[in-house]
C-alpha cells in the first residue's frame, strides 16, 4: 500500500466516526405488495429501486403472488412483526381479507408508532360489512379507514388525472410541480376522516354509451389523492396516495419523489423546506467523499505505465 492510499484510508476513517455512523444508519423499509388487479411483481421492484436510489434506505419486501383479493402475508401473523422496521409501505390489494384479528395485528404496528406509507389499493383493503356507507369512528369495520384518515370504496374508469397540490408548504410537497398522469384510476372519497389534504386529482370521463345504448355525457370528477394523517395514541405519521395503478405511474420520477419524501417525512427526517435533515445530509456528503477517495486510491494503486518511481 502506498503513502497516498494510506492517507486516503486514514481520512476516510476520520470521516466515518461512530457519531456519524449512528446518525446515518439506513432506514429499514418494509414494502408489502401483492393481491388483485395490479402488476405487483414488477411494481415492488420499481419501488425498491426508486426508494433506495433516493434515500439511505434498505428495502425489504413481503410479497404474495396471489392474484385475487385475499392475499395473506405470513409476516402479519407474527407478534411484533414490525419491530425490525422504521416504516411500512402498504402496497397490497386485499379487499376481501375480513379477519379482524389479522387486521388488528397489522394496525397494532401503527398504533405503537411505526409509520405507514399507503399506496393505491391499500385504500381498498381490509374492509367488510357495509363499507360502502360512511363508517363511524369505533365501528368494527372502521379501523383500517381510521388509520388511513379517509374512506374510499371505488373508482372510475382509467383516464389521465390532473394532480394539483393543495398544500404546497408541506415538507412532502414543497417545490413539487403539479402534473398529469397517464391513464389512472381516480378513487372516490366517501368521507375524509382525520386526513389532511396534500393534493387533489381531477379526471374527465369521456362521453360514452351505457349498456342500453343511452349516451352518458362527459363528466369531470375531483377527489383528494394524497394526504397525511396522525393515528393512534402516539400520533403516528401516516401518508397515503390513491395514485399508482399502472407501472408507468409508479416508475414516474415525480411519483417516486413523492413516495420517497413521504417515507422521510413519516420518520421525521425531512425539514419544513422539504430538505434532508442534518444527519441525512451528512450521509450524502460521506458517501460522496468515500466515492472520491476510492477513485483516488484506484488511480494511485494502478499507476500509469509511464510512471517511474524515484
């Protein structure tokens, strides 16, 4: 090992102090994906790649390849299943899972302080009884909706959705521009419970004919498509978006930016201006310096053929 390499390693060791190392441990993110009606086999990989590319995060996945509305995730059956994770991303579509004990074990994680980021069909999961009607807080079938902060029961046709941020000062949305998706599903809002809106979506359904041949005129519909919530006695941070049906949306950089920011916000690692907190910024600087030092070391450990030692 030459002198320059030794100096570089010494500098790196100085940067990687225990204090910084403790501050910048990767976020432990669990993505739960599977169930009906979506390309979860690919979307889970898109989410993992997108989150890890944007954050200092290690994404683990719980995936059920079931294509129906009753995916069962073995991890949810375990006591304390959530204790190894900082945040859970719910991307499952489990409309016909109606076992209250199973669902309560999921919700226990969030009541005890583990944040959640809920995507698309998570809004239409774990529902039973007369869920098409507005639920009342405390009802047997209200608990999942209470965690979400909003009750939704259905959606319209797949058409582009114009997304407009209604709270442009929130850390998740600050600096983000409105955009229009590719074909997507606009989920209805049966009622807003305790959710606080971040964005609305407007969709125009074109004129069509019904089964009887009668012309149904074009219709414009607006609904909340992104919001936050505080859940349970610990006021656990919850983010939800109903956007994310098609792969083209999930892999859109604007969508992944929003999801990544939501992950950071949920664990309180993003400031009021939508910037990384100090510890996360230190990690970025450390990683950049490490890459530079590695490049320097490679150059000096493999000198040019024209180099002559003196």
